[in-house]
C-alpha cells in the first residue's frame, strides 16, 4: 500500500532536525511544517535577521517548486516572529512574492518564542 502522504524534499530545502518532514502533499493539498530561514544551499542558519527573512521566502519557493506548484498556489500563511516589529522587514518580501493585492493568500503574523537563533518561521497551506 502506498503512503497517503508524499514527503516533499530536495537538495535546496533544509530539513528539520526533528523527526518530521518540512512539507507533505496529500492529493492536491500541500502542508508545510515550520519553514525557517536556513540557507537553502548550505542549510546553515545565518545569525542575521534579514538573511533569515530572505531565506525563508526562498525556501517557500523551493518547496512549492519541488511539489509542482508556485507561490500562486498558496492559500494560507502563518508567520511566527520573535519580534513583532519584524513585520516591517517581512512585508517587502511578501509584496515581492505576492504583488497583486487581489491575488494574495490570507496571512497571520504572531510573535512567539522561537528556537534559539531563529527570528522567523513560516507555515503555509497550498492547493496544487
């Protein structure tokens, strides 16, 4: 029997240190776990907040490509930040990924306690 979930992974998608995948596909639905700001090439976490924010949006693009979609398929995004004021740093990347005000996913940003050294994590749901 084939598994219901298809794990999405690729060389340019950093994997979690915990025993769960970064994203899974079930039929035409794609669900991410917490996608971080790890460098997509080296998988190292840069200490710089801006680099992590840039990386997390690239990691989302890489996950979507590996799953057979694009950011246009994303319907819901939840952004977790250590500092709520970081929304001002996130919004330019958001607008670059979703430039059309009439064609953006819903979004919620919440300040929370993140793992040491992390400034941002994003979860999303997409329909492929």
